[in-house]
C-alpha cells in the first residue's frame, strides 16, 4: 500500500525532537510520498533541508501563506519568486485566503494570492490553496483570473457540495484530511457524491490530527486513519483508496 500525504509541515519546530522517527513511522505505515508546502521566509531553510535529506520521499513546494502576509509582504513575495527561479519545486503553496484569523491585511492577501496564481500559470505548476472560511471568495478569484491551466488542491476542504462541484469544475482536487474523521464535519454526506478521482489525502501535520488523536500533534503516519475513514465513506478498501488518491496526486504533481 502506498499512501501520499499531499500536505504536511513536518519541517516545523514541533518535530525537532523526533522528526526522523516520525518519518520512519510514516514509511512503516505506507506513507511514502510527502509534499511539503512552505509557510513563509522563516520556514524555507528547514523545508529545503528536509527535502534534500529525503529526496525520494519529501517533495518541496514554495509559496507565501496568507496568514504570513503583513507589512513586509512585497519582500516576502520577492523571495518566493527568487526561489522559484533558482531550483525545482513541485508546486506553489501554501497560498490562498484566510478569513478566519486577522483580516488587517486582507487586501494584501488578495494581491499575494493573485500574484502567486499568475506565477503558477506562467510556470505550469499546481497550487495548494488555503481556504479558511473563504471558499466562495477563492473560487471567485480563480474564475476572474482567467488562467486556463490552473490546477491543484483546495487544502482541507470543508465546504458544501455545490462548492465542491465548482472547485472540481475549475480543474482542482479536494484535499481531505483529519477533519473527515470528526463526527460533525459533514464530509460523510458530501464525499459519496464526489467521484474518488477528485480526492487526495493530507494530514496538515502538525495540525488537525484525526480521531482518535484529535487535539494532539498530527503526523504523517496518522494518514492511515483518514484513509480508513474515507474508505468507509466510499465503501472501498483502504488499499483501493490509497491507490486511487496516490494516482490522483501523481496527476497533480507530475511525479
């Protein structure tokens, strides 16, 4: 069984004490492909170090996270642009719009998101999109951008069925993580109406651990619990879910 974690921040300080052990637990659980979206300038060194240390398993993405957009956003964007021009990344992320936390720099968030979408189009790279309470706004911006070759993942999808259909219609996949194991997530009703070819799995480690670890530090090996829940929802085996979602991730990222 080969599982793919399409969204993991295992390079963050929460794993400084046991990163290699956490990765070994992931590999033992069948999670052999882990995609690493960047957060901001402060996380780039650790992101690159980990992807260099595990080149067959950990694949770096580059982007500026919406909650890291502040008064220095232009400098941060310039660094992202430099990084994208100096080495290989497998996508642009984590990018998007966050309407949950501080909205002080909302207009700058919109500008940063639009800029990174343009780079993704120009470089023909997939994007990993953060949509905290911003599904409709994000969909609107992607539609208005006019870019025909955009693709990628709406990370941590928790929207409605109509939103899911719009996202899929735009050529994107839905990132399904630990929230799917929560009793009141609503995903058990939505996912059966979505073809498995539009789904990928993710952890968002160290955040959003699935049941039975909810509230604790998440890690890639816990993806098995999400895969098990998704298998239950679709009436498939966990092996079938692993195969299908890993194949979908290969379509998105090209590896």
